[in-house]
């Protein structure tokens, strides 16, 4: 198997290596996700930070963005700085969202997520 932590250290320290990996992996990921969306009979959730990069936003009926304030996201224990530099801006994600759930690492995040999920799923059942 692939050691994701080792691969992550390699590609997130070299922009060209990340581009090479993305050229290899992204077409397959998009194909798999589109296949699952088209063949699944029940509402489903596609989780991923790459919806826009994989050109999957048009395949989704609703987009929920989990947003975390910079002061929490950039904490050293989150160890995300090396990855974030290669991702679209926070504003890009917020602009594509139908719903935004702010994650401040509190219990209210889970309650808000549950309520939004219920609302989306109840609408999906009605429209089918």
C-alpha cells in the first residue's frame, strides 16, 4: 500500500510533484465520483476539498462547506499549513457553498451539521 503520510510530505513540499500526482489521480477520482453519483438511488454525500478542482460542483445538488477560522486552522497542532498553500482560498470555498457550517471545535458544530443534513435530506426525499 501507499504510506499517505510519506506521500503527503513528498508532494506538499514540491509543487511540481503535487501537479504530477494530481494529473495521475484526479481523472480517476472524478470518474469514480461521477459513477457513484449516477448509479446511487438514494441521496448521498460526497466529501472532499477538491470538488471545484475536479469539476464536480455541477454534479452536486447542494454544497456544504465546513469553514474553520484561520486562527484555529493555523494552530501548529493542526499541521495543515503545508497543505493549505496548495488549496484554493477560503473565499473560493465559501463562494461555492449553499450552506456554510463554521467549525470552532465546539459541540455546536455537530448540532448545526446535523440540522443542515436533516434539512438537505428531507428536501432530497421530497424531490424524488
